[in-house]
């Protein structure tokens, strides 16, 4: 397809392949969306749990594999009572992995694929920091590098000991490294280093309450339909917040299922508005041609049309900060401080990532607390069911016949 001897390598075959592959995938996406919508409509009509899918994700943009069993834990939970359904679910997940990884295994290229899926050698941060937990973490390390020498100079009396301490701090700060387009490694000067294993454990620990709530919780189709999109979005958001070498556009993976949940209630709509605004603004620097400035600005403003209906005072102040950031970064900083802008070209992008990370982390923390509460309620309900269930499967409470609702349809308690 390409002619390496010519700089103008965009041959007709290349253009045809690139555009044709996008068109084919778009048609496949629309066909799959229609099939899923039709299946869900039949499920609602028949009140059957057949429509719940089992998504599996492999992505070199996430810096982590989102565990395929994690987002589909709710489906596995309601399928665990039926061996055939559980086997069908496991077979579907295995088929996805076999179809995607099988050709690479056959060609002996699995190691290269794993290096792309788990890019631990590239460093924790990307050149443009993703708006996740590691952005304020890296900023804190930079601030310590600047503040500690001043603190030592102010607190210690002048003398040989102070000079030795200042020299040690400077040597330690000089060892720090952050991605800048040429260097890909991340080394912190004062805060603990974050390895790939530590990031993976943080992702799994953050997902644990959500997975527990789905596995132990209500298995009725109504419950699965209500919580599946929210749980899927939270699992993906955990991968973005704590993932290793995460790209800023990975936030889109968490926004897609959250958009489905946004219409369920007002708090869900508020979460989607905050996360979508912070997530989209974080990767707006990637839309770099000046001709695209109007498009990306209108894209961001489109999320403010219904904002007052969902947001409180604090949320409104936070979203207003994006307007201030945009005006300062586009029209004030490059002209008022040209030397600083030329010396530190990534300064405004770093500040933008940290500001966006505040909104992303706020939404993640809110969803984490909600998942923990649901997990606690699900465990309490499961213990109550075990205590109330008699040897023969009957339900008894103090010998009095009652009717209860513990997340399952119409259970009869017989005296």
C-alpha cells in the first residue's frame, strides 16, 4: 500500500483501506446496536434476563486490561443459578479472546501483543497527563520538589548542615523524570514510585465493592437492567482512574455506558454531565488545528445547555472554571507570558489535566461510595436469607406466616 521512496505516501490503496475499514466498522456498530435494542425490547416484553450481554475489553489505550469478568459480573451473578447460562456466558467471553488473540498466538506474536496491552515499560504517565489519580499525584511531587528547599532554608540555621541538606534535596529532585515527548519514563523525586503491579492492584481494589454488590445482589432482570450500565461504567472508570500509562481518551470508554445510565435519575444525569465535561475538556488539546477550535468549543458548550437542571452551586462553580481555563489558556497565557509559554509548553496542559482530574475523581468517589453501600446491603440481605431459610427451603420468621420482599419475586414465609 505504501511507497517508502516517496514522501507523499498516501497512496490510493492506503486511503481506500483507511476509509473503507472505518465505514465497515460503522456499519457493524449500527447493526449491533439494532440487534441489541431488539433483544432488549423482547426481554422487556418477556421479562427474561436473556438480553444482558457479557462485554470483554482489550485495549492498548487503557494501560490496563479491564478484567472481562468484572463488567459482566452482574450477568454472571444472575446466571450462576443456571449451569447452562453460566457455561454460555463463559463460552462467549472465551470466544472473544480466542478470536482476538488466536491469530497472534498462531503467528508467535503474543509477546508483542501483551507488551502493547500492558505497556509497563513506557512509564506511569503519558506525555499529556490523563485526568486521573496520577495527575495530582505527579503534581504533588513537583510541588514538593519546589517547596522543600525553601522550607529547609527557612527552618534550618545557616551553616554547613543546611547547605548539605539543600544539596541532597537538589540531587534528589534532579533524578525526577516526567514524559515530555522524548522521555517516556516517570520517576518521582519524593513520593513513592508507582509500579505496574501497584496500579493493577489499585484498579482491582477499587472495583471490588461494585463486583461484590453485583455478584451477591438481586438477580432479577429488573435489577440487572437498572444497575448493569452503571456498574459497567464504574468498572471502566476504575481502570481509567488508577490504570498504568493511561491515555486521556480512555475516559470515553467509561462515558459510553454512563450515557445509558444518565436517563435513569437526576443524580445519574448529574454524574454524566460532570464526567463528560471534564473528560472531553481533558483531551481537547489533542484537537490541535486552529480550524477545529470552534468545533471543540461547541462540543464542550453543548453539555452546558441543561446544566442548571442537575447541578448545585459547587458543581456550577466547577464547570464555570472550564470557561476561565479556556479563556486564560487560549488568549492570556501565550501573549502575557510568552517566555514561560515557550520554556514550558506543557504547563497549561498539565494544569488542565489536574483540574479535570478533580471532577473525574469526585464522580469516581461518589460512585465508589454508592457501590460500597450496595455491597453492604447485598451482603446483609444474603445473610438474612440464609438465616431465614429452613432446612427444606421454607422461610420462617418467629413461626408467623408473612410475605417479604428481599430482592427476589414474591417469597412466601410459611409458619
